[in-house]
C-alpha cells in the first residue's frame, strides 16, 4: 500500500473526529440554566425558609397566649394573698348625720311616730330598729340619751305568745343585760329615756333609733 494514501486516510479520520467534537461541545452549553433561573431558585429557597421561620414563631406565640391567662390569674391571686394580710379590708364609714358605735351606724329620728312606723322607716333605710347586744353598747346608748329630753323606741317589744321581751331579730332579751319596768302585755314596746327603760304602748308617739352594721370592702 502507498504510504501517502495511508497518511491521507488518517488525516481524514482525525479531521472528521474534530468536526464531531464541536457540535457536542455546543450541545453541552445549551443545557446550562440561564442566570435568572438560578436567581429565581435562590429567591424561592429564601422565601421557603422565611415561611418556615414565620410558622415556627406563630406557633410559639399561640402557645404563649394560651398559657398567659392562667399565669396572670395566678399572679393576681398571689398579689391578693400578699396585700390582704398587710392592710386587711377597709370598713365603710357612717353617713354624716349618723352616729358611729364600733361596727354600727345609728340613726336618731327627729320626729315622733308609733313603733310600727319607726320600724317601717328603718326598713326603708335598709336598717332595723336598734338591737342592744352587750353592756358596752347599753352604756353608750344611756350616755347618749343623758342630754335628750325625748323617749326612743328600739327593736324591743313584748311577745305575748312567748310571754317575754324579744328583739326584732327574734332573739330573747337577756334579763341580766337590762330590765324593762312597767306592764308587760300585748302591744307593749320598750322605750329608752335618759333615766330608764320602761314599757309603753306601741301605738304611742315616740322617736326611734335605727341601726346598720358596717360592711368591710
């Protein structure tokens, strides 16, 4: 075989091989993604991360809000337990025209009416006729009436069925506390004066004393 022919064949084969390489290289470049595709992919990933973080923060906030009311309630209760032993509860004061005795407010009427009307007047004031509970209160009333020229009904009247003196709250008069002089019969009411406690007709016109117990707030 001629040497020149063989060389030509080899050159032709090499040239053809190089001719095929260029289209393959062009095809590889065509598969690469454009720059805006990569940018969009990055932005999508960033948005997804932000969304996950937002959802996580939202779930934490919801959990905190759910647990917050009991926490506030417990703190208020604890505060109340701390403040009450220090100051205690405050007591309401009597009105200006009323008289104060311990935990009672006393109203002294300026008109004279039968016992039943005095009872009704006290009821309208959301009070009751005076109920003397102990010797200290009895002395306070006696001292108060020393300078009074009027007689006063209290919540003490005679109960014929029980044959005893009773207060309007249903309790029986303690004879060791005070004695009512005079007749003890139906329609008898106890009247307080600056000198004594005596029986008078419940239909007689006398002044009266109302009482109201103070409340703590």
